[in-house]
């Protein structure tokens, strides 16, 4: 009996590392700020190879993710003969990171037309398509400013019929036509939109206190000099114990009213005052 009991103990001890790995592999939901544009498109922001941010439309009709040629060129990106490019890092505002991500480095006719006629109210830099969307469970409530992304154990099949160049001269002509009409009407998009519903900081959700991993340029957090490595202690005198706490406190703050953050930086406690942004 003693032998059998010891055998069971040894079995469970051997199993523990496997159970720990399985638990660690479970993806945590991530809150992604978004904006509903004038044209009723859902837009999120992303940094590419630590540059940006850039505005992307969530497009369930796009088979793959597109990044417009002009901003891609400004980052020094180079595509292969079929128009594909590998991004070292694709970081959605909120903290969802995709590494070595394959995208089409070209400007679809939809973006040419929308930017030409300023249909969205801000400049669009790309489309997030099925290849990335299908890998996640996405919960959207358009009455709020955050959507929830959770990584799935699912690998979508490679889409068919995506050529290396803009497909269809008719579609290209439509985009050029819309751009020309936009020039005649004098409509222009907002090239410097403000953040909406976000501090503009990327947080390590597992750290206690919450640690800042990165700060988006021109965001409310950037403007008051929040820095990478700062630890967030309090929000308006209320202790911050989790990312969910911080998110709820910030979303409930009245628009245009200043808020206070207490942070710890290199053993020094600092009080920072900032004003929530109005839009992306």
C-alpha cells in the first residue's frame, strides 16, 4: 500500500509542471480602445515596429490585413514580389501584440476613396482583416469605447484570391474617382485626432502595482510625462489594485475634468494631473 501511495504522489508531482504550463497558456482578455467614425466604421490604433500610432479599420470583409503603402514606405518597410511584408511587431492600443505578422503592404481602393473624401473624419492607414480577426474572440458594445479581444486556439486558413497587387482596375478606378471628388468638395480628414477613452499607456496586467510598459505619443499619459517603468498606485485618491480597476475608474471620469494619478518612479512618489482625451 505504501508503494502505491508513493507512486501516486510521484505521478501528481510529475504532472504539476504540465498543469502549470496549461494554465499559463490560457489567453487573458485584453481591452482595446476603439472609435466609431462618421462613416460608422470601427477604428483602432496600432504601433508598427514601435512607430506610430496608425489608424486601422476593422474589416470583416478583408481577407487579410492591409497597411497602406505610403506610411509603410515612411517606416522603411519593403514587400516581396507579391506585396507581402513581415512586421516585427504589430501592437494594438491596449496591449495586444502580434509578432512577425504578415500583411499586405498596399493601399486598398477603400482607403483611397475614404481618405480622398474624408468619409471617416480621420486619416485611415490600413484594414485589419480576417487573418487577424479570426484568431480572436471579439466582444463589441458600440455604446462603449472599449472592445474585448481574447486569443483563440484557432489558426485560420490562408485566404484565396489575394493577388500581389491591387486587384481589379475597376476598383482602383473607383478609389481614384472618390479621391478626385473629395478634392473638389474640399473635405479633409483630421490628421491629428485626440485619444478617446484611453490614458494612452500600455500596462502589464500581471504586475502589482501596475507597471507601465509603453506610452503612446501625444496621448494624455504622454503629455504629463508618464514613463516606461512607472508604477501606478492611485487614481483620484483611490487605490489601484488591477488593470480592471484602472480601466473602470478612467472610463467613469467626466470628459474634460482633470484627474490625478499617483505613481512610483525610482522610489519616488509623484502626483500627476491630466485631462482625459475626447477621441482617437
